[in-house]
C-alpha cells in the first residue's frame, strides 16, 4: 500500500513538473496562451484549407492561428536567421494573414507574431537565437498592404515589370531567371 502511495506521489510530481516545463517552453516561444486552431506546418494530420478574402482577392495559409480573444492571432514562422530588422516582405506577409483573419472572423486581430527560429553562427547584424516579434496590425499597416496589393495587380497587367531587388541570391533561385534581362547573376 505504501509503495502504491509513493508511486502515485512520484507520478503526480512528474506530471506537475512536465506541466510547468510545458508552460515555460510556451512562454519562451512567444506564442500567446490559447489553443492552436489552425496549422499549415504539416505537424497535424489534417490538411488545412486556405483563408480567402474575396473582397481583396487574397488567399493564404498562415503557419499557425492561435485562439487568443475575439480574433485568432496569426503566427508566421521563418526558419532562417533573424535579420537585424524584420524584412518588409515578412511584415507584409503577416499583415496579409491578419487581413485574412479579419475577413474570415469579421474582427481584426490586434497583432500578429513573426517567429524567427534562428540558427547557430548567424552572420553580422543578425542573431542565431530564436525570437518572436509582436507586429501590431494597425490601420497604417493595413493601408500599406492594400496599396502593395493594388500595385501588384496593376503590374500583372503590365507587359514589362522591373526587377524589385538588388540581391544576387534571389536572382540565383528565381524561377524566371531564364527569361529575365535584368538578372544580377
């Protein structure tokens, strides 16, 4: 009987310790408390459907949506090193997910989360440590996103669209490099 009581207390202590460890890991991840209601990372068995905004002609699949209030919080995970400042494209991608959440749930999230997994040996101006940045979804960011979407639609109608970067690495991995007369490599 005493052995059974000791086993029960050990199991109870182990459960408490695991719960506490899980809470610490979640806090360190930067994720808000709440249930993950959507995942496009392949970690779940089911295939998530994309979020759609017919009003803005936008479709997307955020990495995660975490239930945290009236509107889920979109989380975008980047596997590479954290840049000194988040890239504008990363912020706009997160803003697009915020817009899709706003259209789907009819309420805008206050923010989205941009998570950089980081890697050891990060280069100059970057950190190898994982970090989660809270990006406010403001009317100004939404307006910037809508302006970019409008410009992209206009460019789709153009016969010629100029290259929009000065990064040779992007050109090396571009699927249109064979037809581009502005490539950098």
